[in-house]
């Protein structure tokens, strides 16, 4: 893995866990912050989506990060690119080398409200 390509520091957030109610018995719908990580964010091309067998038009970016066993689909990445805050929802991880050094995700940019 080329660490120089991981040039964007982002906030990683876990999806809400419906199985863990709070002390009042309510289930939170807000994502849980999981820390700051360095990632590479590039716009996806049609070839990359075809290779990943994802033929969906709403997949907009490819996100690369160091391997973490707890990150999976529905996790979100919040990135402030200097002009605005952008939120990406991760899809299933793409297998790159089976050596658990890096993870690649197809991601969909969520529109800001």
C-alpha cells in the first residue's frame, strides 16, 4: 500500500446499532463516531464499477483505507474537503489482495440537506 495516496483525513462513523438501546430503552438513529482515519478518495470510473460487478449509477467514488476488521457496509465517512462537508456511505468492501493490508469500497455520496 502506498501511504502517500491516503491523503484525506476523515471521520469514520458506524451505523446505528438497533440491538443496543440506551439507558432509557430508546434506540438511537444517529451514527456513532468511530475515529479519524486517513483514506484515499477518487471519483469512480465505469470500468472500476464493472470490475467490482456493481452496475449501479449511484456509486460515485472509490475509497481506499488501511484494513480494519470492524468496518463494513453502511458505515459512513464524513470529509471536509476545504469547501464543504461531504458524507459518503460505504458499500461492501472489495477484495484486493487477501492480505488484510488495505480495503477498497465503492461509495455513494449522500446529498447534504
